[in-house]
C-alpha cells in the first residue's frame, strides 16, 4: 500500500492554523525506507516538506537508503531539526539473511551511520530488537562498531511479541534456528512471562527480572565505555514557519 500524495497531504497539514509544530516520527510502525522508496522517493519528498516548513523529524530505519538523503538531513541538522536512529539487530550477515532479508547488511548500516555523522546529522544506534539467547551477546560489539562509525547516542529495545507476532516468531525460530529455539523461548518467558509479551508501559521495552537487569547493566557499561551514554538533545520547534521555502518543495 502506497500513499502517493503523502508529501502534499503533509504540506497541507503544516499550513493549517491548528497545526502545532512538534517532532514527527518516521516511523514507529514500519521502516520509512522500504525497498520501494528507492524509486518512489516518498520519504525523501516528505523530508523536503519538513525542511521547507522547518518542522522537526526523528527517523528510525535499518536501511542504507537513508544515506541517500544526507543532503536534506544535513541542512535540517544545522537547525537542530532532525535525528536519525539506525537500528542494528546483529552484526552477523548470516543471521540478517534469515531474520531481516530485505534490509541492509550490518556493514551498510554502519556505513550509513558514518555518512550521516560526517554530514553533522545526530545519529543514535538502536540495538533493536534484542533477542535474548540469540543476539543479546552481541550488544557490546554493536555499540563499539556504531561508535567507531560516528554514532553519538545509543538505545536498545527488548524483543516484543504482541498478538499474532508471537506465533509467527516462534514458528520462524523453530524453522530457521532450531538449535537455539528452546533457549530463546525460555529466556523470553523469564523476561516477559508465559505470554512472552508484556504490554505495560515502562516494562514492554526492557522486560523485568534477573536477565533484564543483566542486559541493562551490559548496555549501560558498553554505552559508557564507547561514549554513547549521553541522552540526545531535544529537537527544535522554534524555527517552524507556516509559509515554506518554496524552492525546497519537491
């Protein structure tokens, strides 16, 4: 499903007197740099609209295509209007192949961090999702690689399995990584309970119990060691204007 008029709709929203400038997240539910973005350029056009109206945006992606838009993102960063979160689940190409087959390989994600950082764009590495018993042991290595590439901040999110995602994940785990399946599921149950999911705010991103505390300590130590422990600065809304720079639109 493609909303081809998304940039125009976004600009229309910005022009409304009722619009209050605020940080827009791209995206919480799906990656804004899907493979089709290479040709449709809808995300790029939306970013151009945000740059024209000077509305801040935070991006979450695990695809290298974000580096294509470094020209727009660099200009926005000069006004503190953008931050980019690059998600890295693992540094293993073989695991990415079976777990995230339509996404950029780890080296490409690190290269995207490097290009963004070189352009002055604030970059946060997001180790997500952390899969206990499968990828949690990689957390320190991911943070080091991201810091070496130029990331300035870091975060992590423990695997969540809401609704039908649970059955899909369990079946995938048993089909693709059977030797680790029991270990992963047992660890998840310790962190999340028998349902393997905890929807409570404040718990759903981190889990609870002994393993959750160990994971938190591992992350905290590695983030501090590599200079990634400072929180990102809030993005600015003071530059917003309802009359855009027309030259920047589309």
